[in-house]
């Protein structure tokens, strides 16, 4: 009786090929998940940094004037500018009088 190994070798080769193929798939999936875990950790760190920066900016913006406050300041500045223009016009005759008095005093000192 001769033992024919040919059918057994075919089955062993097929089994080893399937095991090899499954090992390749497992390695591919596990390496991708490790990379994804590292990426998620990096993104989580960046997200935490951005959250801190946003909180800092929001805290600083609470102290800034809002739209209505800014508008009221602009109106007040316009009113102050108008008053300064009026004051400038009011002071022109006084300036002219002072210049004339100064000229008169200089002439008296020369005599």
C-alpha cells in the first residue's frame, strides 16, 4: 500500500494560504487602528489647544465695548469735535485782541 501525499499537500497548502491571508488582513487592520489612535490623540491635543485659545479670546472680548457702546462713543466724540470748533471760533476775537495788546506793549517798550 502506497501512501499518496499529493491530496494532503494540496489541502495543507490551501490551509497555509488562508492562514497567511488572514494574518495579512489582521496586521493591516491593526496597524491602521494604531495609526488612527495616534492621529486621534494628536487631534485631541490640537482641539484642546484651540479650546484654550478660544476661551482666552472670549474672556478678553468681555472687556471690549459692544456695538452700542462704540456708537455712543462715536457720537460723543462728534459732539466734542463740534464744541471744539465752536470754541475755536469763539476764541478768534480774543486771540486778535491779545495780539493787538501785545503789539501795543512792544511799541511802548520801544519808546
